[in-house]
C-alpha cells in the first residue's frame, strides 16, 4: 500500500506542471461529464473502503484482545509446565496489546479527510461542467432558432420580391430611416429588426459559453493540481506510519522470543 501511494504521489506531482491551453472546440461533452461522475463515485467508494479497512482492523484486534484478556487467566500452579504456558500466554497477550496500541496510534483521520476533501473537489468540477453544458444547450437551441427565423425571413423576402417581379414593378429602393439601417418603406423592416436583435442575443450566448468553457477548464486543472497531490501525499504519509507501526509490533514480537 505504501509503495503504491509513493508512486502515485510522485506521478501526480507532474500534474502541477500542466498548463491550461483552452481553445475553441474543447467544451465539456456528456462523456466528460460522465467521466467526472464516475470519478466522484470511485473516490467516494475509496473513502468508504479506507474507513472500513481501518475500522475492521481495529475491531478485529479489539475483539481478539478482549478474548485473550478473558481466557488467558494465569493458573496458580508452580509446575514448570504451567509456568511455561503462562509465559507463552503472557507473550501472546503482550503482542496483542502492542498491536492494539499501534493501531490506535495510527493517525488515519488526516488521510480520511484528505480523500473526503478530494470528493468535494471532484464534485465542484462536476457542478461547473453541468453549468457549462446548460449554457451550451441554451446556445445551441438559440442558434437553431436563429437559423429557423433567418430561413423564414429569407423565404418571405423571396415571395415578397417575386410578387413585384411578376407584375413588373420595381421593389422599394433600399435606404435608411430612423438610424436603424433599414428601409422605412420596406414592409419587412420590422421583421429584419427583430431578427437582428435576436442575432445579437445569440452572439451574447456564444460569448458566455466560450467564457464558461475557459472557466471550467481552468478551474478543473487548478482543482486537480491542488487536490490530487494533497490526497496522495496524505495517503503515502499514512501508509508509511502504518508500516512503521506494524514493523514495531513485529520487532516487539521478535524481542519477546
């Protein structure tokens, strides 16, 4: 466990050297969102498994310690056989007692909180991706609506100008009126004005989406750069202390022999 966490800790240090190279066309996709949800679930399962591992080990040695305390009762007999048995029982109980104390001293809370903190880091990324996807869907919907409106207006324009051609009348000349850049005599002027207004709204939505993409990518990279090294450093530190604790118990056992 310690060896793997040491390797993982060294690997994630390289994440700090990554640079955000956000560019157009690299927005969050549904597959990205699903991957983030999977990561959050995996880290949550990791946290639960880690807590259970420590809890069950402590409960096991506590139960064993209690059982030995109740059953290894010294027998008051001066025979050498009983003295040897009592000595062995004393060694077994001493080993179990040392093991129990070693597990009690292991600071697992820091590692547990580090994993829990990383769950929150991933959740924040997931929320930001959801916000970006909402803006993206709104922008795509607005763009499709703009295309429909533009197509509809083009169709009306063709019919309108074709009606003039059929009767041999020249369509109204283009000009400006009221500073709107539209021909005041053009019966389609109001529709064109509304379309231009809607087009500006779509462009604003596209700008908002572009900014949301940049924010999501920057925040994701920043959160991973700060979160990943911390959690694996905490796990490497915990597993190191855990290893030392168990080696101490083994040394105690060898010393008794």
